[in-house]
């Protein structure tokens, strides 16, 4: 009933963002491109996962990356070594990518390349477990990462991210022996919120689970099945 002014402004922002997300998705659909929005806290392993993914799949799937960071092109430069188009977006003080920023990225992609040549656009979002889950950018699937060093309780404390995820990667499983953490408890917390997401424990260090992730990526490409 009663909405504070702040809540009303928040709803308007999300509504305007949703229109932008539909605009971006219409581009992706017209080009036959699938888009994943890759999200996590800072340091959970998004860029390393993208590096492994590009190394393994770029010969099979035409991939481009949209790389969001507050400042710097450090991550973008890491990914450029894989010879795929990487569009860097600096968000300045903003703590998430929004649809308008990503529109700028995909318009640049479409100016510099023939966008219909791509199968997949991977968007690496700004490190943050909160608002990236609410600001859609036109993605067809949300991929969330939670590293084992972050604690079993994080799905319960940041529920929106884990409710919205289509795929959850539990990362850095190589570190489990050094921690007081039970991966099964993480999984059961996620399942309370989200009965259907794919949940894949992975280690970029040992390679555990990466094959399952690569298969999820390939199976989730639209128009390929
Ligand atoms: N032990 C271990 N460290 C990892 C793994 N994946 C990433 N890291 C490390 O975690 C740190 C953050 O990784 P990064 O990909 O930059 O995270 P991002 O901020 O989510 O993009 C780096 O020091 C990585 O080497 C993993 O599977 N195992
Ligand atoms: Mg990164
Ligand atoms: Zn934010
Ligand atoms: Zn447009």
C-alpha cells in the first residue's frame, strides 16, 4: 500500500531497466546470439572461469565478451589474450551493469563486427552479490558463482541472486580441505530457494566440474539444442 519515495524511485529504475533489457534481448534474438550474465562477489572466480571457457570452447562456439568493471580494463585485457572480441565497460561508481550500459557494449560489438557471426555473448558483471541479480541486461540465462571461501550461509543472506540463477557454480572446490565448509550444505541452502537451477561444483585449479560446465554452456545455446 504505502510506498516510500525511495521505494517508488527504485521501482521506476527497475522498470526503465527492464525496457532496456528487452531492447538488448531483441538484438540478441535477431542476431541468433545467446547471452549469459555472469555474476558473483568480487574474487569468486568469474574471470578465471571465462578464461577456461574461452580456451576450451572458442574453437567450437563463436564467443564475444562484455566485461564490466568499475574502473580498469585488467579483466578485459586478460580475456583479450584468447583472441575473442572483448568490449570493456567501465561503470564508474556504479555497483552493477545496467541494460543501458550493456546496450552501449552490444551496439559497439555490432559496429565493429558482424554480430550474426556470434553464438554466445558472455557478460561479466561487476563483483557484487546484490543488485546485479535485479538489473537484467537482456541475458537469456543468469550464471552465478559462489566460492567455497565465502561461507555456507551466503545463499540465505543474499537470496535474490540464488533465486534468479539458472546455473550456480560453486567455485574453488580445491580449497575445501583447508576450510570448515560442507558443499552439500551450500547446495541444500540453494535448493531451498531454487529447485531448478543447475548446480555445478568446479575448480579452475584442478579442472573438477569444468566438463559439466562446458556441457551446460553448449546445451543452453538457443537454436542449437
Ligand atoms: N584455488 C583456487 N583459486 C581460484 C580458482 N578460481 C579463481 N581463483 C583465484 O581467485 C582469485 C579471483 O579470481 P577472478 O577470476 O579474478 O575473480 P572475479 O573477481 O570473480 O573475476 C584469483 O586469484 C584466482 O586465481 C580456483 O578454482 N581455485
Ligand atoms: Mg573478474
Ligand atoms: Zn548496484
Ligand atoms: Zn539497439
